[in-house]
C-alpha cells in the first residue's frame, strides 16, 4: 500500500517545539526514534574535502539490537522520562574518517528543551529561542541558527501512514547556519537536522542532502525493495525557486568511495546531477525478528560533493548549471539489507 503523506500546518516555532516533545508520541513495540545532526564545516588544509561530523541519539522499543558489534539491551518498558538508548557519531577530520567516534548505550534525558546523555563522553542538544547548541564533551561545540529565509529551509513536519498502526513522522531542518569550535579552533559551515519516529520495517534507501554557496539546497530520496523503487523524489531549491521531481532514477558506481548518478524528469523540466563521495562510514544493525529470524541493515554514509549538475526547462530551454550555484557540500546515504 502506498503511504499516505500529510504535511503539518504548524508554524516554524511550533514545529521546533515538537523536536523534543515525546510525551504524546505513540511508541508501539518495534518503534524507532532518532534525533540526527549532520555538520559540514571548513577544512583549511584541503577545502575540496570539507570536514563533517554526524551525531545520532536513538532508542528503539525492542529488547535487544546490535550496532557495529555493540549489543544494546534496552530496559522494558521504556521510560519516557529517562529513555534507555544510545548515542553514536562519526567524524571526518579532513583527512581521516573516525568511525565509531561515539558509540555507547546510555540514558537519553529530555528536560527544559534539552536532550542530554550520561555517556562517558557527555553529549547534549539544547534548543533556544533562535539558536541550538550541540556539545560533545568539552572539546566540541556547534551552534546552529536559521539563516536561509526561504520556506524550503524552514522547519517542516511530515507524517506517513502505511497501513493500520505502521507509520512514521519526520521533522527536519534542511539548512542551518553553523559556527562553533573543535577544541580551540573556530569553525564555520552549515548543518542539517532531522527527528524521525518510525513504526514500520526499515527497508533500504538512497538519500542525500547538499548545500550550495549561493544558498541553494538539494535533497533526494529513493527507497527500494526486491529491485523495485518506491517513495522517490528530488527537491531542489536553486536559490530562487523550488523544483520538485516526484520520480527519479539513481545508479551507483564504485565500491568503497562511490559516485551516484541521479536523474529526474517532469512534464516541464528535467534534471541530472552526480554525487561524488570522498569518505565513508557505516553502521551495521542486527536484530532477530520474532526473536529467531536474523535481519540486518547496513547503513552507509558518504561525505560528498555535487560534481556536475544540469536543470533544463523543456519549454524555454533555459538551464541551470553547477557553476551558477557555487561550491557544494553534503552527505549521501545508501543502505542495504532489511531490518524487521
């Protein structure tokens, strides 16, 4: 059954308040919640490969799940006031990818507009009136705020119902301005955030988010199962207007550090672009369905740039090229397997 998608009519401030509001969210058996940040920032030693850091706070309403060899055994039932969960992160420092930069089971505490952990390296995510602050220990601090005023960069909230109680909700910030520090070094860049609550089997996908110098934003999504793509689409903000492609095609070339060729077309426009990755990290999740059937999802993340892009208006012949947008930075995902 095709998902039924609805978008919220909440204003931006109300949506942001929902980020850490978990008290009224349904959490049936198997539900998975996560809060996910991607930070893209300057790399003075090699500007062609911007530094990136991903951090994820997560909990799942199951007794046990394995992530990269860490067996996470969750207390049942989950206590919303003190969630049993985990924190995970990777960090590409401009030269080296630090896998499992953080990976630890811990309590996720939510109070006073802040999510914080009791992990060995304390982490926190605090939401203020205009800024959000993310801390990883005492050495890393990121401060994000809205900078792009277009509605495509504003907070958005979506929900899908697949069938009966199988559903998900997603709250995202497509673009945030970023400043902060790594130890004593000041950094500048941009950031992306999403909060996802899902109660459905996790099927594999392709996904990407990219920011351009001119304020443009590009994102795409393509789920697939048994060789068949579904729930696909490209959304491209060129710095002036948004272009939407409900259907898309994506192909992968290369092994550890791949490229992805993406194409979309409507009655009025067609678009193609190439995603060129320059680093890689991954998370392998293992869980036994019904307590006995092994299932596995391999979640690959690739720091990447857009190496070429063309959008063409079929009627006028007008084109937008990568050079019109400026330099890019972003992240591409490709997952394989199935987690039940």
